C-alpha cells in the first residue's frame, strides 16, 4: 500500500466495523425536486408516427405505473451527464402522470474515494492506483447499507427502483428484499475491457447480480459475467428543449456570442434564452478568450466543445487543423471548454488547458488569430448551456476528436442542430454517426484523416449541409428523450410482468 494510505485505512476500517445501527454514521439521503415539463413540447419535433408512438408510451406508462413509484437513485443532483439526463426524463415522466422521484445518496470521503476508483477502473484506468480489496468493500458496503436503510423505509413492494452507476449498486439486495423491482444501470463502459475493468466488475458483481435487469449504453459495455438475457441496451438521449439544445434563430445566436464577448459587440439585440423550466434567462457573464482573440464574423468555423481532458485530444485537433486544414481554407478553429476556475481543482484538466495555451503561444504568428481557445463561465449551468448552444449553431463543422468516449453527448447535440460532425470512431460515437451519411467517423489517432475530413466538409458546403440534415434526422429517430422514455416503459413492463413479454 502507498505511503499515506495507512491513516485512511485505520479510520475507514474503524468506521466500517462500527455497529450498523449507529445513526451518526448514516449520511442522509437527499430528495431532489423535479418540476414537471409539458410532454406536448415533443409534438413539435416528432414525426406524426413518432408522436402517436410517444402518446402511446405515455398512456401505457401511466397505466402500468399507477400506484407505483419509480425511484431513480444516484449520487449527485448537479453536474455531469447523468444528473442532466435524470432531471429532464423525470420532468417529462412526472408530467405524463408517473410518480417518478429522485433520491441522491450521500457518503463520506472514503466512500467516494472508493467509488471514484471503481469508476476509473470501469473506464479501464488505474485511477489513484489503489486496490479494490476487502477494506474498500467494507467502506462501500457500510455507506450503501446506510442509504439502503433510509430508502427501504420509503420504497413499497411493486415500486421500480433504478439504481444508477457503481455508487448505488450496493443497495440492490436490500431494496429487492422490500419487494421492489430493482434495475441497475451503468452509464460508463469501454469498448475493450481490460484488467482494471474486470477488477471493477469482480468488485461490483455480487451487488449488481440480484437486480432484475442490467442497463448499459451500448452492447460492447455489457459485462461478460452478467446474464445476457437480463441485459438491456438503452443509449443516452438529449433534451431538445433544454437551454443547450433549444431552437435559437440566427439573431439570437449572434446576440449570445456578442454578449458573451466571443464576437465583437454589435449590440444587435438582448442576449436571451429560455431556462429549462420555460422562464427567461439572459447572458450576463463573459467568456475568457486566450490571447483575446475573438471569433471572425463571416468565416467558416470548426469547433470542438469539451472538458479539458487529454482523451478529448485538443492538442491533436490543433495539429490536424494546422497541418491539414489551415493552408487550404480560410476557416478558423475554436476549442471551447470550462473556465480556468472550474478546472482549478482538477489537476489533469488544468494541465491539459495549460498545454493548449502553451501550444497556442508557440503557433506561427499568422496562425494564432485563427485558433481560438474559449473558456466558458460555469457559474450558471443554464447560461453556460446557452453559450454552448449558440457556439454549436454558429459553427460550420463540429469536431469531437476523442480518443475514448462513453457516448459523446456533444456529438448528438451538434447533430441535432443540423451540423456535420467529424468524430473519432470510438465508443458511443459510433452508434450515433452513420459514417458518410450522418457525419464522418475517423480513426481516432489519425491526424491526417481528421484534417482531410474537416477540409472536405469545408470545401463542399452542399455535402456538409446534406450530412447535417441526415444528422438531425438521425437524432430525431434515435436520440431524443421520447425514445428513452419508451425504452424505460418497455423495460418496466417486462420486469413487472416477470419477463414473460
Ligand atoms: N459541456 C458544457 N460546457 C463546456 C464543456 C462541455 O456544457 O464548457 C457539456 C457538453 O455540451 C456535453 C457535456 O458537457 O453536454 C459533455 O458530455 P460528453 O458526453 O460529450 O463528454 P464527457 O464530458 O461526459 O466526457
């Protein structure tokens, strides 16, 4: 064991072996209120056939779930894709007449250290390098037992409980014992499992196994040891009415880019957007631009929006743009991600951002004004989302040059906006883009191929537009919340019916 681990070990062991009835050890669960959102919103974006199917889903769900509560349990109410997904799907489910409730379990630092380690292992990484042994098991089980005791008092036989991610797997057995239908959902996975991933499976398997169904985002992520007949594939989805994706006309896009300082201020009109709950919002904060280089007004723009993470390969993207695009087109490149303070406590993120800034300074003087590094304010999530929305809509081509990716929400977001996307052929990106039809998939390490794909779209606007149209259609068919809700109702029907359907 590494130096420094001993103190933690002793405390954690002491905590883990205390009598389980000691309430002082139990971190209270938190109930997250979700206001309903009108399901009729979907009628504007669905085809007639999809609309009929959605209405059928809603009434089937309402009937099936009458008198039951559908509990979603995870470990954070804010931040991250899972919380965003839950908030939106639960809002529509509640409007559809389902008693859907969201509970967040807490835990002490030791618990989250263990679950972070599991999370990293599931992604195939060493994480902090620590083990997943008996001590970690004791810490994990103790925290889960506390949460399970609290939930068991609320859950009734026949309820549905959706447990999300490794943090909540340890609640499965206790809630099943209450007579609930327990489903476990993993939001992470990797294309080719390695020893770390198998290590995490081995740790979690005994907790997950008693669940009635196991949900994964793509087939490749399903764990080998689980009963394949109980594995259900449900990919993520986007909310077309959230500030991130809601329709913005060209003047609204321009106004948001101007107000946030990305475009020179023309004060064209107030920079407003709609909050998730339909109330008005306004852009009040500024984007930090490295070297103060704002966006050009009338030049094609290639954009990547992502966290400052080496797996998003921002440096590779700069290289492929400089060597493969810049000389044959007048396009600019924008890399947009969270502001510096948001990555201050993320040493890896800060390192990647600094490497990008250094690379920018080392560019040839004529190249610097064509490459933009934008740090978006994160203080208000919905304001940040509105900026992302405007950036994606302003872009000519959107890139996601990931070296690894769970799903890649940014891809679906850009496709929904009718943008041609060039992306690494990794993880869930491959389920979203039909190569050559609704976007371009490129071998993730091939900088030259990325350059060619970006340039090809920039030089052939008709093809780019055609691909953008198919991209939007593909998201309409496969990646909206309406599809997601239907798959959930189908699954609930199966577990309630004892898998007879
Ligand atoms: N995102 C954002 N602001 C940023 C950078 C990213 O809102 O400055 C959003 C992005 O629009 C997407 C999510 O964060 O909705 C990232 O999800 P994705 O699946 O693409 O990647 P992850 O960050 O989960 O690896």
